[in-house]
C-alpha cells in the first residue's frame, strides 16, 4: 500500500501520474476530433450552399509561370479552360507559350509574308476559341499565302510586349509586326509593372520584384497558388474553393491596381513618357531589322457602344499623333466596330467587355483591308 500513499491518503489506481497523463491526451484528441468534425461539417454545408445558390465553374485555366525579365509568361504546351458568366473557351499554348499552333523557324515555300501580332487579352483573346481570334481569322482570309502568328499574352502591357518581342523576333523572323494597342489599360500597365522608367530623358530598364512592382506581386501570388500541390484537384472538385479563389483574386487585383476613374494628369504624363520612348525604340529596331512596324488600335467597349470615353479617347489620339509624327501606320477599327454594332452585331460581351467572335471577325476584315491598302498583303 505504500506505493499508493500520499501524505497518509490512499490513492485510486486512476490517480497515478501515468494514467492522469493518458487521460489528458484522450481529452486533447477528443477536442481535436470535435473541432475537425465541426470544421468538416461547416465546410460541407458551405460547399452545399455554394453549389446550390452560386455554382462555380470547376475548370482549370492555363497557369502563369514567373519570368525574371517579363514578370510572367505562359508555359509551353499547356491546356486549360477559361470559364466566365458569358463564355467557356479552351486555352492551349504551343512550344513557345503562344496561343497558336507551332510554326517553322523560317517561312515555308509558298508563304509570301509572315506577320506577328502582339498584344494583351483583347488579342490573346479571352472569350473566343483560338481559331476565332482576329489574327487566325485574318490568316484564313489570306488563303494560305500569308502566316499570321498570334503572339499576344493576356495581361501584358507595352513594356512586356517589347521584351517579349526580343525573344520572338529571332524565333519567327517576321516580315511585319502588328502591335495591338489597348488604350484602356496599356498606359497604366507600364507604371504598375515598373520594368522601365525615364531617367534624364532616357529610357532605363529595371529589374523588378514584389517590393517594387504591384504587377510582379500580383502574378507572383497567382503563380504560387496555381502551382501549389493539390490546387488542380481542389479547383476541379470544389465549388467553394473556386468561389473563394475568384473573390480573393478580384480583391487583390483591385487593391494592387486601383482605378479612380478620374484623369490623373501626372499619372498620364509619366506613363506616356515611358510608352512613347518604348514605341520609338521599337520603331527604330524594326526598321533596322527590315521589319515593317504597324499599330492596330483595339477600341474599348465604351468607344464602340457609347460613342467614346474621354480618357481612352485622349490616349488613343496620342497614339495616332505619334504614328503621324513617326510615319508609322496606325490602323483604327473604331468605325468598323461601331457600324457593325449599329447593325445588330454583338461585337463585345456586355459584362466581360472583351470582343466576341463576331467582333474579332470585324477586326480581321478591317485589318485585311488596311494591310492591302498599305501593300503588305495582296
């Protein structure tokens, strides 16, 4: 009995230190199990509610991968699906990360000219299948005598497009480069990315990071999430995860890329100082290489459906004026798109405001006519 005595009292077998410790462990496990079950039930109920009240697309889009010079790019040979309220389209990339088929390094026999089109999501193009984009519609309209390569990457600004061209020109050796300029955000993008700045009147290239570039920070977050183990499984199986993912991404985008809707003169001048020098360097480089530089203006929804947009119209006019001063052809399909819309053609998605397949067809026809008038295609 001495082994069970403590200060002259008898101890129960369950009062021994070892047994008391195991009891604490059991209680801890029970509490943990209760929390896990409660969390699981809450998540299950939330999943059920989202599926019932706000079902989400369970498709995985093409991820972005970080790039030291470009901030990000698309991986080669990847497939995915873009789903929004107004459309669902497949996305695929070729061996060089373009939303196009593979092309030989040099023009094959019978091809008269090779055109390379570069731009952002309006050309990439969100909302239509690859073969419905205006570069591909144009290529088919030219009856196999010309190649038109769609080298646009969604989200790119003019600065990234210039760096991207440095890689693509040696790969594809085009005869002409069409720069698709979207005045809605191409101006802002050069400041958010921070890849270039003007110092003492000279364009200076910068190395950026998440600390210095809002655009780098945003896409670093996206790349981390999209390549995280288990991400694809969760996106393909959980409406709740998709719901939370989309809302978080939208909140981060709005936080990092604020838009006041008002004209900020200082912002505009800083951005145009960079863009005008980028365009000037591009023009000089193309001419040295014997490549014809062209600009295609991509109108906004408001420019087509509302007759104009003061800020975007002012930016558009600056590009037109730059083209006149540099003798660079600037093609402007605003009237063609507006005329088509007035005739009942839905050229843009009402909510997403990217161009529809019909809109791309209008731009392709306008671009073909413009290239013919310039003597680039026949």
